[in-house]
């Protein structure tokens, strides 16, 4: 069998694929063709992808193979690795006819009717860095509309289903990306995390999902939900692949003023080296009676494994953790109401069909009513309310104060006397729930984020990873745990996660 043909024992991880393609044991075209075939075969059942780049991906793969034949393998750390990206990450136009191999084209919908036919004129920095590293983007994935949701049921293009049980959600809002990796379609995917939108679906699908420190990765080309909270990050089947993707997409960017001007460390070097004298803090609030028994058992199992490796486990108190959901659902909708004001039916996006004599206010109202789903409308109205005269101080300013004090609590846990290297807690209060189970109860859906939103409010790095599985109603469902790290110490966070993964 030639290198042009995928073999039954073809490497499955991103690191292995890239090594094999660079070493000419495998062709990027073969890997890409196999990934596209898996996507086409599984997507009717999963609805993980909104767009597949069949021709464009194969063309990009051929270009990678050509560059390797020309001796450029060392400049392609992700050579031939098929990647899916969330459909709120912009890809510029396909410019192959102009000799430009970088643009992919295709719409950027954000899972919304209002952007159903929107084509971005530019490519997100994170996506461009993957392309430049030799990765092959095979498609854009489904998501909760404008990243507002915890189940990928709030997409205008239908829900995504969990590969472990098609009757259950994959989590959200990056559910399409999580499903693509969990189903083995791609080894890695990009998502975005505003309040847990990478970590929660990673937990529901049995993956590693990383939300980096705010500012570690450029947000240029990421369609904004809440600008002070949004971060791009990877979903992967293992810690090593997640670190390899972060290595490529981290770093300063002159196109994003919120990107931190910091040196991006080599996150894969020394990844297998255990953290010496590891101290892990477990919040008292992580022991909530609302946790599913399988979640409590997974947390206890992770603690015992770390103890067996010599880690010191200490109890810490984060009292404001219980108020994080309330603060988040003031701050995030407030920022969303401002960011989404640009979708007016005039400049771009969906415009309602009205007579030429229609008043401007009618164009705005009808276009938004037809273009935005109910959850997006709910959050815009909530955000507008908390920013309005008479409520700004009572709600928004109070939430900002909680945000500042929450960061102070985390900071105290990372500094002496506690001096935690990481904080360990559940990723979610329960396993993946059934499709339709929570859509009629917004509060129940929002409480799915109880363990994740605090990290975004504080701007800290965090990851979730599989800790166990549970037999629930005849389905074997993944249960994840979450690790939270010090600002800009993704290296320590990943090494701490790798220690648990290797047990």
C-alpha cells in the first residue's frame, strides 16, 4: 500500500500525523481525503459540520505535500493535520486563482440566520497560524447561535448530537467542534470559550479542552460575543495534541489590542515532566449537593490519583464562586447587547423583505426579529436592561465588583500560604443531558455553566479532561474534571493535566 493511501493503522493523533507526513510516510492528501470521508459519512447523524471544504482542503493538502517534497518539512509543524474550526472564526475568501494558497472561503454564520450568507473578507489570526503551520482546515462546525448556549441546541441549523449517545447534547457552544473530535473525524478542532464553551463540551464528549489565559491568543477574526471574556482554544483527544495546537496559535498580534505582548512558550517541550512538589487546591464549593454522583466520584478519583503521585491536596475557599453565574449573566449579555447592535439589516447580514417606503426602525426590528433566535434575543434584552438608566449601578457595576473580588480570591489561592499550582474542581455538575431536556428552562441551562464561568470572569487559563465514564440510562458517558491555572502558566497547567492523563 502506498503513502497516497490511508492504511488501517494510520496514525490518529495530530502529533503522529504531522510526524508521518513530514517524514513522507504518509501524504497530506491521503489524510485529508480520509477525514473528509469520515465527515461526510457521520455528519448526517451528528450535524457537527455546517460547511465542508472538500475541494479547498484537498488543494491545501496537495500544496503541503509539494512543500515537503521541496524540503520545507521543518517549517510545517502541523503538516497534513486535519482540523475543524468553529463557525464564529472567520476565514477569508478563496484566492487560489490568484496564486494565494491561504484563503479558504465559505460563509461564517455563527450558527445564525442573520449571518447565513456572510463571507468574511479576512482570516482570523488563529486560523491563519494553523494554515501557515501546514494544518488542513476541513470544515466549519456547528455552534449555539453567536456562542450563546451550553448545548448546541440554539443553532439556527439544528442541534448537534453527542457521538457517545445521539439522544444527548455534546455541550456548547462549541458542540460541533467537540463532536467532530469525539467522533474521530479530526484529531483536533478549534472552539471559543466565553463562559465554558470549550471546556463544557470537552467534558461531555470525553476530550481535553483548553481555555487559555485572556490575551494569550489573538481574538482577531473571532466574531465577538462578550469581548472581555471570549478566547479561542483547542479541543483534542489528548493533552499532547492540545499543547501542540496552542504552541502554534499563541502569541502577540498587532491586529488585536487585547493580545498580550508576551513570549509564547514551547508548551510541548517537557510536557511529560511531572510538576515538582505539586500543590492542588480543591474548593469547598466543588462539593455541591447538586453534583451528579458520577461527577463527585470522578473528582474523588482524580484527587486520589494525584495523591498517589505525591501531590499535596489542600482545601481552599472561594466563596464568590457561588455568585459567578449571576455575575456572568450580567456582564456577558451586557457586552453582547453592544456587540450585536451592528447587525441591523443595513450594513451586512440578513435584511427583512420590506417595501422601499418602510421606516428605518421597521428595517432594524424586522431584520433582527427574523435573524436572531430566541436565546440571542433574550440575552440582548437582558444586556440592554442591565445597562439602562436606573439599573446600571444596581446590576452591571455590582457584577463588575464581584468579578474583581472573584479574581482576588483566585489570586490568593495561587499565592502563599496556599501557593497552589492548580485548582481542581468539576467541569460540569452532571453528564451530558438529553436533547430538549433543558431548552424550556433557561435557568437550568445557565446553571450548567456553574463551574466554568468564573474562569472567564477572572481571565485565567483552565482545561477540562476526561476523568471517568458512567453508565447512565444504558449509555456510557464521559465525566470530566477541570484544572485552573495561574495567569499565563499554561505550561504548568498542561503538565499537571498530563500527569493525570498518564496514570
